[in-house]
């Protein structure tokens, strides 16, 4: 039986895969052996970016879930992780059964994180009201239109309850 050497049926080629963090060069060698197509490749990676920056993630929690007309305040805390070097403004919507400016003192619909600060506190101060029952304030984190400075995390909404006289 004659021993023959099979030549590559497909040409060798390099593939350059690039994203913002890494450049990968993949070298493919294609060859046939005993009627089977085999592929061999080598991966060469280089880290071109010395400072990898991860996206800022924002979350909200209600750290004081219950407030009342008798001085008990409610409290939301918005946290951010990621690069705290720059100021950051985080937007949120205000919903719920409590009437804005009637059942509690007005609050802004955004939180400002000065550079170096990783959390913002939103205080809910109930006001005197004749309303009976429990009312809620729901804050939902949102993104500004065409803004990619932060992403919403797992906890993108939270609730504070305002209790009336009978509930306390």
C-alpha cells in the first residue's frame, strides 16, 4: 500500500476577534486525514486595555419600610457600584397609593451621587392626613433616554408603606 501525504483542502487563515477589552488572534490550520476534516487552532490573547471599566449598576432598597404620621420616616437607599470617580444622576419614577405632596412631603424624581459617593438616601416624611388605611410609595429606577452611564440591577424598585393612626 502506497503511503501518500494528504494536503490541506482548506487554506490556513487567521481570525482577529476584537472587543473593547481584548484582542484575540485565532490561527486555524485545516487539514484532512483519513477522509476526516480536522481543525487545529491556536488562541493568542493580549490585554490592550490596562484599565478595564465595568458598567455602573444601580439598585434601590427600602431600608425603613414603614412610616407614620407620628414621626416615623420611611427611607429608600439607592446604591451604585462601578467607577465612583464621576458624578452620577439616577432617575426614578414615583408611584403608589399615597398622594404625592399630600400624604408625604414632596421628593425629587432623581438622586445625585457626587464623585466618590456610592449611595443616596431618599427620606419619606409623612404629613398629617385624614386618610384611613395603609398607603404605599413605590420608587422604580429608570434610565434617562439615550444615557448609558448606568444599568439597572436586580433591585430596581422598592416600597415604603405609610401607616395611619389605627395601624400603629
